[in-house]
C-alpha cells in the first residue's frame, strides 16, 4: 500500500521465515486452498495491518512463477496508509519511498524493482514474468 501521492509505502519487518528474518518486505502471504490471489491479498493485509481494504482497491502488478508455483504481486494507494499498524508480532511501518536506498540492505531484494515498477506511471505494467530456475 502506498500513500495517494505514492511517496510513502507500508512495509513489514519479517521475523519468519528464517531467510526473511530482520528484512523489510511488502505485506502479503499465502493463498489458502480455494482462495483467489486477490482475496488472499485483502485478507492478509487486514490480518497483518488491521486496515480493511476491498478487492477493487488492489491493482495487479505482476505474477512470477513456474509450473510449480506462482507469486502474485498487487499494489494500491489509499488514505489509510498512515493508519496501518501491527496486528501480529511482525512490525508494520511506513517508509518514504525516497528513503528506500538508505535501507536497501534490509529490503527483500525484489522490492528494489517492484516498488519502482509500481510507482512508475509510464511503465503501465501488468503481466506475467516467468521464472524457471531450471533454465537459469
């Protein structure tokens, strides 16, 4: 979630899984069986931040996957960005987008391109990026 001017982003400091411990990530989680990715986005965001959103608030950014898995990325802008608080043990906080370079060593690596992609009005990107580790 970004502020309406897209100058601030809501992030979470992860303490699990172990490879993410101490890193900053976007809000999200697993899609439950029978659940659509957009429904999981709404549910996970509320579970982790106490902020309620609607499916229509979220825009698809991209999907990364192989024949074995898929990771869906969504973003939204909202006046609620500054109201998001930690609902679980992981800390939710806001960060000015211009400060991302200052904390880059704490960021989950994909945020270094996902956040700029979301705020780039010229990109108008929504699609599928196929990543197959067996062909790399």
